[in-house]
């Protein structure tokens, strides 16, 4: 069959298989927004404790990004995605039967451990199967897949949880994950050569670096100022978006506007929809203009402004909330260009280490900000509960969104320095 023997066509089949598994990662990491009330009631948590449970995924996820880059460079995308998806699914099964906060925390950590391998492994696959001039749009497409998973983690997940229960839903996600691990192993190959196909014109020859070369690449990446500046941009964008869409966005809409959880999840769905649209558009524009850092500056400035709107107003017309959430997802395309910036500074054999390093810093934001925002909200508890969950004041949410806006402003400063150095 020609589609299977032509590497420029077969790569899309493989990408689809890997991307579906990565969409499941996004479902898991954002699911706590929809599950917030059930988890609070099941484990009797405060806002800070719920934030910590949500962030358990990201503690290990962030710590694993540099090792994940090493794994991707050394073992290839096929094994990394297969193993990561399987481990993630074991964690989902354990979470579904957790009878205490500690067990739930450890299970969510295991989900994060498995999920941590996928994104960097997929970027490594892109470096081996796509030309450098296609990398920005393809990395944007990969992040769009995460946005699609985020959409599934909103209203669709809320409806399934309402119909089946949260434990049964997580059990089902674990079973789906094992099926996707098998699919990735069967379909994926690390390069056209590994698939017994001709090399693609313009794509650098894929070579597996030695451990000594990986160590040297790591030292080089860590010494570069650009690595840390891109990392700060990702810390802000990744951390704030995952905190809002994955945890506090739904309670904010429920408690401020008096909606149901499924209705409130429609607003975080808009954020995920923005994530589906924005990164591919920004990646295409960046490749077409051959511009990276200038787009990052403009995008992050707008990003900070979106959350400043909520910080200043607190409870604007609910349509404004939807617009802010959509724009913050769309503008993820700006910080996603950071992966291309660092990838282009290094040879193809170092793509896993370079992107994994900046992703470590980025997901440190996703690990820290949920707990920080939860601690801020705990200071503004009203003393009331809604379906077993703590209720926070509008002022509390304003302060929390102010923290998001300030984090975005920090990213603007880093982006300006990155642009100046370019």
C-alpha cells in the first residue's frame, strides 16, 4: 500500500497514533477541574490541598522532562510513548480505587510520571520525520492535540462523570490508555530508516547519540541563557493555563456566576478550543515569516493582559470570561514557539534534551501555581460550602487572577530579553 511505503504519508499515520496518546495525557492533567467537587468531598480537602493533589501530576512531570529528553534521544519515540502511556494508565487505575488522600496523591503522581515521557518523545519523532522548516507548525499541532484533550476534559468528561461516577470514569480512561500504548508500539517507528523506508529530503539523518554525547548536550543546553529565558516564558504560560483550565476555572465560574459544573466546564472548554486553534496558527505564521522571538513578545504581552482583565473586574459579564479563557488558550501559540527556538539552537541529536530542559522549567509552573493559587483562595474563604467544596469570594478570585497576570508579566520581561539576544 503506497501510503504505508511512502514516508511523507506514513509519518501522518504514526503522528496520529502518538498524538491520540498525548491527548489522553491532557485529559488526565486537566481532569481535576471537573472532578474538583467530587475530590474535595471524597478526600475532605482544603483549597490548598486540592491544589496540591492536582499538582501531584506536575511535580513528577516537571522533574522528568530532562530525563524524558534523554530517554527520547537514547531509546526513541516508539518505546518512550509506549512505556509512558502504559505507566500513566496504571496510575489511572490506582486513582480510581484510591480510598485516601495519600493513595490518590501517589496515584496521580504515577499518572504524571508516565505522561511525562510523551510530549518530548513526540517532538523527537517530529525532528526525525519532518523538515526543520515544518517543525514550528508541527510542534504547534502537537500542542493543539493537547487542546483537544483539554476539550474532552471539560463538558464531555463532566457528562460522563455525572452518568457513571468519577471512579468508573477514571477506570475507563485507564483501560483506554492500555489500548493506546499497544497502538503506539505497533504503528510507530523512530525514523524512516527504522521503518525500512527512504530518508525524507531535507530531514536531518537521525542518529542515536552516545551517553557521553547526551551528557555534553545537556551541559551545553543548561549553560545557555536562552534556555532559561524560554523556560521562564513556558513557566508562566504553561503554569497559568493548566492551573486555570485544569483546576480553578470551573469552581470560579460555578461560585461566581451560580452555574452548574457541566455549564462551567463549557468555559474551560473555550480555553482548550483556543489551544487547539492558536498553536498551529502561530506555528504556521512563524514558519512563514521566519520569526520566533518577536511573536513570543507580542503574544505574552497580550496573554498577561487577558488575566489582568479578570483581576481588575472580578465578575465581568460571563461572556468576557469565555473570551478571556479562549484568548489565553489561543495565545499558548506564542509560548509554544519557545520549543522551536531552543530546538533550532542545537543539532538534531540534542532535540530531546533541549526541549526537555525548557519543558522542565515550564511544568515547574504547573506544579507550583495550583497550590499557590489555592493558598490565595483559602485566605478568602466565605465559610460556606457548595456540594462539599469550599466557596471563595469574588475578591479572592481577583487576587488569584492577579497572581496569574503578574506571572504573565514576568514572561513578557523574559521574552523581551530573549528577543534582544536573538
